[in-house]
């Protein structure tokens, strides 16, 4: 049970990082922490104590195996996270080029 | 290699020259054995992309881009996606989208089995490898005032 | 049989364009328009299919659904597909001319088609994780499209939007993970089946809250709305039309409805939350819209307000209210995309969007002027046009259900809507023309054509509740009213 709670703690740390930090790069890192917390949680759901990988091997009967579906789903979700992070970094570089700062409080041309 | 000022020191360059081919081969191995052992299109594609990124880190961007330029990477990426989609479309031969239309029953531990899954793995590895390399080069080559749109969406509804 | 093509066509078009679009001139225009046209034809063809078969389930790869992925075509799916593909076809028609001023047109079309593939995928899929993947494809493409012009404001808006959108996606993924751990399946119908066998507990409520936060952020309901007024105006006009017209409805309202009504059994508390959120969005959006001087920003706030109407109607939950809500969804998709396309045409001719610097354009831009008039009148609910009927149904349903105060507020907000659209018309098309703009010219032909077509649909969309066309809308409503019976429908179609 405690590992699930730790995942939620990690999620909240990431959320805090996104909401409170002023540096754009730190916000992107915070988003990464959120994603990893969710992915970790998803993988832990499929974990079985003393389970093994669900791969057929010669002359072995598999009695207790780890649920492979969350692992496949997390792989997809990691790729999505990669795409989002790359896009955000590219936008952050562009923002630095236009505004000359990474400080989110100084990047406020849009309001109202 | 010819230009000693570019890139890292001699030690790094020598080691890279020795290992980069092995890394590439390992990536191809992972891709081809994706259906019978852990790994697959995505993991293998990442390793293939890493071999090129390794080259770029050690020798500077010119050497790596001579081997695989950005335009080529983007073409390979699109080709991978179209290949994957056409494999899926060929499934209509068997009546269903994504149908495993030839060598229907896979046999364990046989490399040439499992129908379309190895082909899908190859398509995914093309897509992921070229895509990851393109992302890296776009972020490395970034120069101001360069009109360069990023297409980062890896279209990954596929590699489950 | 037709179901997978809703995803195949846009994906294939996207990658073909990215492969050949740079080398062959005009190919990208042609391919994109052909793609969206064929999608429109397919989605219109799906309507009779739904009437004949009621529900169609497609097994991807020939695997039986609880194991494999399935695609489901029912009334709601068909309704949303028609809405999305109608708007997207007219928008691609418009962007042939409009996107000339940007450099990389083929990349625009690639991203556009990826976004369309994501939206169609969300609508058609019957698998919860697939829904998440398509949602992310659509979202990432839209982040890139908002930043397409790479000006300072656009980048800022896109960054804001991408951060908020990613947080929303994480909430949704967490909800899916919890639901998977609780039911150990990802198929929507199977989840519903599994949940109905378990006692109601805290878990389902917690998942519902996570989904509400996630999809609410994508829908831009008021506590979560901060990104929308930045992101939608910053994008190029065709993308604004897509984002405001269909994107927030597909990613937000459709997904919300499907998850709440068909998977988690909707409770009266949850419906009450929807009513409250809808009311707040309605009021706040309208009041913020009045003060704006930027045309597109005003439209964006107006979108928040109109989305509030739809969510309010869905929250009431009676058959009549859901009918009104879905009808308003269709109407809003049509007139909001028309208005955004109009604002694009104004910007195309005059190079400004500021209301204070415009005026007297009705003589030099007649087509834009008249279609804007139609769109504005439709959105504020002037009788013969489509918007009037949908708002009337919503208000009648609210009174029938006993929400008197809410219905009075809805009427007042409708008057407020009329006020700020009159402000838009007055400052843009009437009054004295600026001397420097005496000889501006109207937008090119295809832009005019798509605006005129949308204007015509705006006028005749009221006919959707006429007896001849009502079954189309009613079959969508029936899916939501079916509620928990969705699982029997899906599994029944498999047998």
C-alpha cells in the first residue's frame, strides 16, 4: 500500500513544481515528474509478488506472472511524454529567443 | 575524423569508432527479435537513434548529419508510418483491419514466425529511430530566425 | 467495415503530405481536401448504417472485444462524426487560400490531419486507453498548431496551453490506471459490466473526480478555463475555428459524456456538479466577453459561455435537455467556426483584429459582413436561425425540471450574448470607414465559398428538430439515455 501512496506523493510534488515554480524549464521538469508518477503507479498496479515475466520459455511452467498489459500501456504513455517534453522544450527555446528570459512572471504579454 | 578540432577528445573518438557499429547492430537485433524476446520496435528504434546521437556527440554534428541528414530522417519517419499503416491495411485481405494475414499461427522461439508482427516492428523502429534522431537534431541545430516547424508527434497509437 | 477508415484516411493523408508535400506544389492542398471530403462522405454514410443496425462494433484484427480493441458506431458517434467532419472539410477548404501567408503549408496540413485523426479516433473507439492515446495525438498536434506562427504571443499561449493540457492528460491517465486496477479491463463496455457487479464505493467517485478535472480542463469549464482565451485566438484562423468549433467538444464534452453516462453510472450528485459548472461558465464567459476589444478573444470567451449552456443542459439530464444540449453542440460547432473564419477573413483583408481600429467594413467586405451577421444572430438566438431553437429547448427543459432560477439566468445570458455580438457588428461593419482602408479587397474565392456554406448551414440547422431529421439527433440522445445499457448494446452486437 505504501508504494501507491508514495506515487501520489510524487504526483503532488510534480503538481507543486508546475504550480509554484517561476522558471519555464523547472515547469517542464515538474510535468516530467507528474508523468513519471502516473507511469510508476500504472506499472505497480500490474506487479505481483514473486511474479515473473510472462514470456514462454522452454520446459518451464509459469505459475505466477506479472500483468504485462500495464507495461505495454506505460510504454505508449512514455512515448507520448517524450513527444510532449520535446515540444515544450522547443517552445521554451523559442520563448527565450523572443522574450530573453525564462521567468514566467515576466512573460505576460497576453492578459485579460 | 579528419577535423581534429571538432568534437571531443581522441579517447572518446576512438572508443566511439569501435562501439558505434556494435550499438547499431544491437539495435537491429532488438528490432528483429522483438516478437520472441523482450524489446521490439520501440526499444530497438531508440537504440538505433542513440547510435547516431552518439556519433554526433563524439564527432560533432557535421559527421553525423553526413551519415543521416535531417531531411532524410524526416523522409524515413514518414515512410515508417506509411509502412505501418499499409501493413495494417493489408489486413483487409484477411477480412479485418490489422488482421494477421500471413503465417497466421506463430510458433515459439522461431525467428520467422508470428506473421505481421516482425514487419510492424521494423516499421515502428524506422518511425521511432528517425523521429528521435530528428528531434535531437532539431534541438541541436536550433538557430534563431530559422523557419523550422517541428513535427514532434510520433503517432504512437501503434507500439503496444 | 467503414469504421477503421475514419482513422486510416487522416493518418494516411498526414504522412503522405509530409512525404511529398514539400516537393510537389499544391499536392498538399489537394490531398487534404480530398481526405476531409471523403471523411465527410463516410460520416454521412454512417447515418443510414446506424438506422439499420442501431449499433455496429468493429473488431480490430479480428480479436473479440474484451481481449482486443473494438470500434463502436452508435447514434452519438455518428452525430459527432458528422459534426467534426463537416466543420473540418469546410475549414480545409478555407485554409487553401488563408494559409498562403505562412511558409510551411504542408506541415500545417500534416499537423491538421493528425489532429483530425486524433479527434475521429476519440469518437470512434470503444477502448478507454485508446481514447487516451487519440486524445494525446490530437492535443499534441493542437499545441504545435497554436504555436504555428512562432510569434511571441503565440508561443506564450501555446506553452500555457501545453502545460495545462499535459496536467489534464495526467489526471485522465491516473483515472484510467485506477479504473484498470479496480476492474482489470480497459474495454468501455467491459468496464461498465464489471462496475455494475461491484458495490458503489469511494473508488468510482474518486475516478469520476479525476475525469471531471481532466476532461473539464480540456473543455475549458470555468475554473479550468485560463488557457482557452489565450490559445484559441493565437492560432491561425482555421485552427481557431477547429479548436473552438469541434476540438473542445470532442475532447471535452463527448469524452465526458461517454465516460460519465455510459461507463460510470451517472449519479444525481455528479449531474448537480455539471449544472453548477455549466452555470458558472455561462455567466463568467459572457461577462468577460463583453469587455474584450480583440475580436478573436471575444469569440473565445463566448465559446466558454456557450459550452456552459451545453454542460448545463447535459447536467439537467432529462431527455429533452440532452436533446437540447446536443442540438446546441451541433449549432455551436457551425456558427462558432463560421465566426472564427469571418475573423480570419477580416484579418486577411485589414491586418488587424482590434475592434477600436475597425469599422465600416460592410461595404468593402459584403460576404464576410452578411455571414458574420448570420453567425452572430444565430449564436445570440434570433428566432428563425438554429441557435434559437436549441436555446429554447434547453430553457424549456430547465423549467420542466424545476430549475427556474437557472433558466432565468440562461435567458439573461442569452440577451448579454446578443449585446456583445451587436458590439462586434457595430465596431466592425457599421460606422465610418477608416480612410486608409478605402480600397481593401474581399478574401479570395474559396474562403468566401466556405463561409457562405457555413452561413447556409447556420440558417437551415434549425431543421434538425423537424420531424424528418429528428431521428438523427434522437438516436444520439438515446445513446446517452441508455446509460448503463451501453454494455448490453455492445455485447449484444457482438453476438
